[in-house]
C-alpha cells in the first residue's frame, strides 16, 4: 500500500531504565543494531539501504564504561540517533522550553565532540533532538495522569517556529549543520491537538519533521522547442468559386 515510503529501521530499547543489569542491556542494544544492519534491507524504490536508527535517552547510567565510550559505540553502529531532549517533567501547565533546551545542550555536549573526533562530521550518523509536545490540557480532558512537557507552551505561542528558533539560539554552540540535523517531536497526536485543533491555534509554518530534505526542483529538463521549421500550408487561391 505504501511502496518505497519506509527508509529507516528504528529501535527503542531503553537500556538506561533496565532494572536488572544496565550494562548487559546496553550490550544487547548494540547487538540488536548490528543485527538490524546485517539484514541488508533496502528501500524497494531507491534501492538504498534502510537507515539504522535508535531512540536514546541517557548516556551516563552505565558503571563499566564512560558516557563518551557509550556515545562512540552507538555512533559506530547507527545512521541516525533520536536524542530525548524533553527536560524535566512539570507539575503545572507553564513548562518553560528553556528546560528542554538545557537538557538538549547537556546531551549534545557529549555526542558531538565524540562524533567530530571520530571524523563523522557529515551526517554519519545524524543526531536529531526530540522535544515533547505533551501538555497538561490534553491529559486533563482525557482523564489521564501522566508527566507532561511543552504542549501548553506551544499552544500559547501558536506555532513551532518560536520554539525552534529559541532552540537553535540556545544550542547554537553545537548547532553545526554538519553535525546536528533538524528537530523532531513526541508525538504527532499532541502536535495535532495543541497546534491544530485547540482553540486559537494555528498550523506550524514549518513541517514537523525537519530532517527530511526537500526534493529539488528538476531544472535540467529542457523545454520542448516550438517547431518553427514546419511551413504553413498555402491557401489555395486557384480554385474557382462555384
């Protein structure tokens, strides 16, 4: 039904939350990423290898290796890293996005120097911060009790532009386009509610997934020339009138 639409295999194996052995769980994640790569799956239209991606939360909960070593091992085995940058869950509806930006900066301060030292500057792997659009109002009207983040702020500002502009400014020290690729959000259901369905909200001007490159306009196809060599058919003026 959707030929050629899939370009990524992704795993969310949260070893940092493992209750038994986080070190062993991290090894299992790396083994899984190697297995996914070894499948050799390709997009059926482009024939390009599917990207191997992982969701990532916390780098510093292992006891046997440093967070820099964690970053290096993951970088060696992925094409794209979706880095959790939610900040701290709030108990009121005025979540300050600066909390998410600071969370993002702290994690980028580990990933990007390691990546650069490995000579992996040019999007290999891509590192995509994920911000959370969860908010209090959505959960309240649906009778849910759960942690929430920047959804209410996004609704108040009616656009993702303000959020992303502030994020770029806040993390600009690490926002080298050769190292950091776009932003993403958890999740589209919340964005739809806070930016589209909620009262007085508007659709964001920029697309949600900013990691997808725009398709270039094909300007190389020459226009078909008008045929000016074909002679006009002469009017027959020799035919006598009846």
